């Protein structure tokens, strides 16, 4: 899935906008239930979408060079080895 295709998906854009809006307000994070209520998306569907966004973030972290900006943690390194297979 290309990045431009992600932004064509209105549901994913809605999720990302809501997450960034919450960050601007200063709240540390949202639970899956809160995000589900605010977006109107079922929890199990929302969990799958967030998983895809997390994996894409990890790919960007390791493959595009973001690792120069952020120090990788043990969890991120484990996820990288998982993504290789």
C-alpha cells in the first residue's frame, strides 16, 4: 500500500486527524474505546487499522532513516525482526 493510497482512505485520515488533535490538546493518549466512540468505528475494525498504521510506522522508522532521529527500543528491534519474515 502506497502512502498516497492511505490518505485517500477517509477512515484512516479521520483516525490520524483525531490522534493529532488529541496530541495538540495535550492529552497523553486515547484508549481504543475512546477512539472508537469519537470515530464511530467498531473496536475490532479500529484495532486492525491501528495495527496496520503501526506496522507502516515501523517500516518508515527502519527503512526510511527515521532511526537517526529516534533511538530504537528493544520492542522496536523485536518488531523489525518479526517484519523480516
